[in-house]
C-alpha cells in the first residue's frame, strides 16, 4: 500500500540523514489529498474530487538542528536519493539579510513520488515531506480511520 511505501521512504531519509542521537525526529502522520477528474470526464465533474483516487503525503520534522548539522544531513540524503536513481527537480536554497533557507526536492522518475527536505535558521528545524501522487484507493477506504496513517521514526541502529 502507498502508506507503507511512504513510511519506508521516510525511514530511508531519516537513516540517510545520519544524525547523532541527540536529534530525534518527531512522529508524522500520513494525510490524503483530493484528486480531480481529467480529460473529458472533468467536464462532467467540474471541481468535483474523485472518491476512488487520493494523493498521500507524510510530513515530519527534526527540531533544533544547527546549520552545519543540517547541511551535512541534507548532503547525505541528496547522495542517497541520487544513488537510488531519484532526480533533483527543485533547488530551494534562499538567503536574505535576515533569513536562510536550505532545501530541495527529489522525484522518483518511475512512480512520481517526491521527497522535500527543508531547513531554516528561524526555527532550526529540518522539515521533511514525502508525497505520493494520485493513486487508486481500496473500496471502503476511510481517510479519517486507518491504522497505517501514523509514522514513528525507527530508532538509530
């Protein structure tokens, strides 16, 4: 299922950060998003989401990470994703007189899943988002009541 895939990808990112134990990740939750009809069907269903298709996203964070540690962690994850064949699709580093943001997005060219990683000096928090594009959901799927929704980081090995 998509939730398990996102959890596996999140675990790989967390492990890939290679952070010292004093930087534990906060748990995350998988949320779903609306997907809309395409093509000619969209004319009959203007602005009406499909019930059988959802997108999935898992967001979590690691608080209190200094800049040098965040840069190292991001460098490790960039290498990990590139080695897995994922492609860099967005570079999000920005700096101004009073702010610094570090970030990027990788996409799996085979399935379209995406991993966003960001950090900013205002919160010193690493933000991670793992996203799966619209996919078929099983009959009877209830987006408000499914046990696979929660993610807890695996303890360091």
